[in-house]
C-alpha cells in the first residue's frame, strides 16, 4: 500500500469513527425518552407511558392541534419551524390566526386524515397559510399570543428566552439538538435540559404526552403555569 493511500484510509476511518461517536452521543441525549428515563425526571414520571400510545407519528399535527384547541383560548399563534404548515392550517380552520415561521418555504400537503371523523380530507391547492420565511428570531414573537414549535431546529432555547422576557406562553415538542446554543449535561436528556433551563428562568413547565409513537412529549411553558 502506498503511503498516500494509507493516509487517505486513515483519514476516512477517523471521519467515520468521529461521525459515529457524534451520532451515539446525540442519540443518548435526544432519542425518544424511555419509560425508565422519564421515571427519573420528576415532572415526567406521571405521564402515560409511550408504549400505551397507538397513533403513527404522521398524525402529530392533528394531535397537537386537538391539544391546543382543547386547552387554550383562541388567538394569534406562530408555528415555529412549522415545515409544510399542516398544524397552522388546522389551527386556522379552527378560527386561530396561524402563521408558519420557517426559513424553508414549503407548500401545504394535499390531504390529511381527520382523526375524529376517521376520514381523509383534501386540502385544495389554492389554500395557503401565512408564512414568514426566515429563521426564528425573538423580535418575530411580538405579533403572536402563543408560540408553538414541534420537532423544530434551532429555536427551542430562543423560545424559552422569549417566554421569560415577554411573558408569552410557548409549547415545545423537542426533537433533535440541532443549531441550539445549549447542550445537555453528560447523561442528561435534552427534554430535561430544556425544562431545567426554563425553570432557572422562573418559568413553569407543564409536560404532556401526545398519543403518537416517537418524540411525543410536549412542554407547555409559561410564567404562571395557567393554561
Ligand atoms: C424536523 S423539521 C419539523 C417540521 C414540522 N414541525 C414537523 O413536525 O414535521 C424541522 C424544521 O425546522 C426548520 N428550521 C430549521 N432551522 C430553523 C430556525 N432557525 N428557525 C425556525 N425553523 C427552523 C426547518 O426548516 C424544518 O422545517
């Protein structure tokens, strides 16, 4: 083997091992919370266990929509990192003023399943939701009463800061740790890290679990804990 080839193979192996180590350390912190891990976090210990939950992850928008409309008064809501905008669309259908804030502009899906009526509903190609095509920044929060962020990147910590400084309630469904200015302590789950960060800012955290498989824990975070 030539020296150059040997060097290249060594570099490839090093790259592969560092990527693997990165993936392992990240999944330890932000993989779906196991029942055993949840039991060690006081506020999460009483949530129903994930294995009792039956719905598929693709129904998360309908389930979060149902939770929001049944717990909160109608208002102006931002779906931060809202992707295709189905949650904002469903909230709009329920009378909310809903806007997606996401640096990537995407079109609404053409259909979704109404879980109450158990039937497929088409979304006309002419339907839209308001979209702010920018990464989230605190000043964007000013025009909203509630900020929601499901499985979004780069905005969980910023949204907690917004809740602390503006008093506006937020809902987070944390997923991967991507583009965040904060990392969990060794052995700490990302959700526990975010809860601790919010509590250190005198915010009240009310966790809930939605009925879908995967990263289904939501955190309602506000200054007074009132829903
Ligand atoms: C995993 S997707 C989740 C989308 C949707 N909420 C869902 O549950 O399917 C993450 C989203 O975060 C958006 N995103 C990435 N960085 C962002 C930022 N700085 N501010 C707001 N959204 C961001 C991405 O464009 C993407 O749509």
